[in-house]
C-alpha cells in the first residue's frame, strides 16, 4: 500500500478510535453567538466532543457533522479502494451510458439519445453548503482574493460577480458586516444559493489549494484543465452519469424511478417543512429517511443526495441546445464557447417535471439565483 495512504489511514484510525483532536483553528463566528468555536462549523456538535482542526467531530469522514457507521464504512473502504475518497465525496465508477431523455416528455435539447463514456471520478455527496462557502469567503477575503462592492462579492480587481450577500439580495443566506462573512442562523447546512458560475469555480480552486491539489481553473481566462487532479465542476455528461446513480436498465425519469412525490425530493410545493421561509431550500441530505413527508433514504445508487431538486447545480460546460447531435463519445467536454453555462437537476422552485435526470437548464455565468448552487468533482 502506498506510504502516504497508510499514513492517512493511521491518522483516521486514531481519530475514529481514540478521539484525539488537533487544536482547532476557527474560521469565524458563523452562527453569530459571539464565540468562535466548533459550533460555527457543525452547529449541532455535542458539548465536550473532540473536534478536528476544522471544528468537526474527529473521524467525521463524510462531513455530516457526526461520527457514525457511515464514517467507519468510508474508513474501511480506504483499505480496499485504490485511492482514499476525498472528504465528503464518494467514488463514481464511470463507464458507458446512453445520455438523454428515455422516458416521458421534455425539451428538444434532450435529444438525440447518444452513447457516452466517462472516466471514474469522485463527487461531493452533498451540494456545497452556505457554511462551507462562508469559510471560503472569509479565507479568500483575508488573502485579498475577493472584494466586496455594493454588498456583492467580486473577484479582487475584476468585475466578475462571485455571489450576493443578504444586503444585496435578501434571498442570500450570506451576511457581511464590513469585516466578516456569516450565515443566517439555521441555514448553515442549506445549499449555497445566489452564487455565480465564477463563484463556484473560484471556490473549487480554493478547495484544491487547501488540500494540496493542483488547481483546475485559470481564473484569468476561466479555462478548465479537465485532466487536473484538483476540484472542479462536473461536465454535463459526468453530472448526468452520476445523477442517474447507475440506473441504466431501464433508464428512469428520476434517479430512483418514474414516479415522484414530496417524500422524495424538494421541488415546487413538495410539502417539506421548509416552505415557510423563502427561498425554500432544504438542508443538504435532508431526504435521508428522516424527512417529512415521511419517506425512505433517497440517496441514489452512488450515495449522492439531491441530484433531483433542492438547487440547480452548475456544470462546467457551455450550453448548446444542439450539442447532443455532435457530442464525442469519450468524456465529452462540452462546447468550446457559448453565452450561458449548463445547470442541471432542477430546484425547489420548479415543478417535478423539471427535476428529471435528463432535463437541461442554462444560466448566465455571471449571475446567481435563489435556486442555483453547485457540487464539485475530483479526478479518481
């Protein structure tokens, strides 16, 4: 076994079995209680629990703010998988599938159905949260990578919008007091919204650098090196392959089948208890068997949550309504240029027909939206 992997596993074993902890370095008073502590990262960490340098319970490999059987399963997989999954990610095996709409009605841009092969990769189990993005904003601001003008966040020295704050758009859950970014209390674990495509890829580069991975994006041109081992947005083909969760025989409308109700996903008037405060996002991974309306665990076949509904997810590709007619077979990178970027998965603000796995959306890369968010991919 590779020596670096052995050392990582030993460190994880120490955390899981002995519950030792490094001295925490807090990112700021995210929960607004006047104290920088573990609750700013995992706001339901039990008092007295051992935490790591990020303020999470020691051994929390899947980043759900709890050390449980799922973390031990990931720990065990580290001895059998060729590479240990990055924190908060699962391995998507890759392979061939028939991309496009197989069932029901939809847009003409979902045709023709065409064969595609994608290499294996890792993908975030959950959509990126307000809490996670807030940590990035505070670190990026301290490093001079971003600036705030008229309560909006921009790339430093540039005009590309990264995200809104509550003061510039009250659908944002990010607050700015002139010195520090914080999150609306109670919304820490909801998906980040009002974030542009540029803001998503800047976060991807920051996350790569934080973990010692090569960056994928050149932020001066916004070009992406799809072969780099860092974090990036998925291509549209990678996203659909992952969203379907391995269900290719037969192909379904949704990751789980052809029927949908409010116990399965967050879409317009789906009936979840969070439809009282606009925008109507649910916490990431909410549909885990403890949701209301009552239902079963809705993780797809690869262990991903919310690939149908909650928020639209930015993809790396430019959008072209006719791209499927000329798409290459092997790891299609998307068009070389365009006006809008691809969005997939639907959101809390659209009907159940728009959260289908084949549905294609689009958006201007420099704009956010109260239904737009993202999750990241890393090379396997």
